[in-house]
């Protein structure tokens, strides 16, 4: 008994000393922790994996973000263009094989792909609370930050930019205004073979189909349904009937569809089609500035609105340079960096920062950017912004489109 009491006393005394040490030691603060992240990542290389189909986005990362990252933090940026499906397959294979030192540090992701990545444990986090620029300039409680296509983000991805489906037309050749699906059909009948859309599962093509569903059926009638194919098929039947009616008036008589939004842009630029669409709201004004699109190009949205969402940046579970990844993502959330990609001549991507958290000087930085001819005012875009449908619906709706319209 005495031996037990003696040992216990030593343990209690040791605990007392440990608690005293903790009380006297300076507590770790977010600033100290971030300084540690910066110090440990200096001189390293961070890899960025994501869609590489837009030369303007690639150029912005290579010529604006990379030099800034190198100059300020001594970190080299390597950009690797890869489709998100291939990225997730790679991560899943590495997860299955127990590979802990992956080559992907940051991945561009959102929607059903984020949902799939979280379900399979492919992401590191939560990490956004560690980023100074996220804490200072982002409203973490905002619906399009806290949720990604209806799925909670929970700090496993940081907002990169905001997207919204926007249409553009050559107003000199396609003169009739288009405010919804009915006018779209009339335009296609008046200009057979000169209107089309990308085939799902292309991201923009899939969004176009969902936008038609919202325009005809109504988002409120579908958003809270179960992710059941039979239920969804019955609910969206009027929209699929419309798309089937539209089909014979499209490019190639609807027997073939462009494979991507990039192909749509090229066809519009060549004058092969009169109407295009993009998830980058200011793409058309930027292309007019560079002379790629005709001066008569005008952007528009449906009267009932168009789908809008946020695209994000995440860190894989086995990223070799997690600290470098956090520094890169924090850099992209800097107001100056967000303003640079807001410029249509650069990218035209909507910022993710909360205006209430920005100084007058920083707000003036955004307001000084000339959006360009034929653009939609930001206020109008926000007023016409329709929240996305749940991520679990997307592959089901794409399959329904293939079965009822494509075939």
C-alpha cells in the first residue's frame, strides 16, 4: 500500500509540474502556427492539379500566382493539367495501395467530385481555419462556402472562385432576345444548326441541362426530392421532353454534341454557332477585348435565373507538402489575387471574399476593374443566381439525359 501511495504521489507531483509548465509557457497562437507553416514550406515545391482546358486560367496561375508565391514565400509552383475524374481515380488507387507520399498537393474540385472525395476519405482537413486570409476575408457561414452543391464543406476545401452559368450570343446575327427555354427553342428554329450545347457529363453541358430543368420544372420542385432515379425521371420529364423537341434544330441535327465547353467557345469564335455558354460569367467580354469574339457579342441570363456555385481548392489526404499547399491556397485568397482573376481580360472569375470584411481601399480595387462591353452587371448576376441542385442528383440527371434525349 505504501509503495502504491508513493508512486501515485510521484505521478501527481509530475502532473503538477507539467501543468505549471503549460501555464508558464506562451500559448500557441494562430499567428505562431502560421509562421511555423511558412517557415517549414520555404524552399519547397507545391503541385497544383486541376482542369487545364482554359489557357487564360493556366496563364494566370503560371504568370501571376507562381511568381508571387516564389517571391514572397520561396515556394515553387508546378501546375499539372488533369481532369478531375482522373485525379480522383489516382487518389483512390493510392488510398487503396496505402501510398502516403502522393504527388498532388492541391486539387481544384467541387460538386459531386468533392462529395465523392469526402465519402472515400481522399481529402486532408479540416484546414481552412488555419488560413489567415480565410479567417480575415471569407464568410465561413455563407451558404455557398459552408456547402458545396448541398454537401457541407466542414473546412475540407477553401473557396477558389464563384461561377454562374451565363449565355452569350452574336447579337448581329442572332437578334432575338432569349429570356428562357421558349425563346431558346424559337431561336433554334429560326437558325437551324447554329445553336448547340456540350454533352453531359461535360461540366457546362450538365449545368445547361439542369438549368433547363429549373426553368421548366422549377428548382423548388426537385431540390428536396430523394436521389432516386425513377422519382427524378418522372419529375424532370417535361424538361427532357423539351430538350428532345429542341434536338433536331441543333448543330448536326442533334445527332452529335460538342464534347466540351472549350469546343463551344471555339465554334462560336469561328462563327459556326451563334450562341454559347460558360460558367465563367465574364468570359465573353474578355474574349471581345482580345478580339477572339465579335464586337457584337452580348451576355445574358434567363429571366428565372441561372445556376451558380462556388469552386474550391482541397488538399489530398496524402499530399507530400501540406504546409506548402496551405500557403498556396492562402495566397489565392488574398484580396489582390482575387481581384486579379476578377478582371475579364485575365480570367473573369467572380471573387469569393465577403465585401463586409474588406476595407474601402480593397473594395475600390475591385470597382476599378473594367468588366467590358456586352457584360452583365454583377448586381444582376447575383439577383439571378439560382442555387445548385444536390451533388447526388448530377450523375443521375446526366444518365436520364443520355437515355431520353441522346438516344
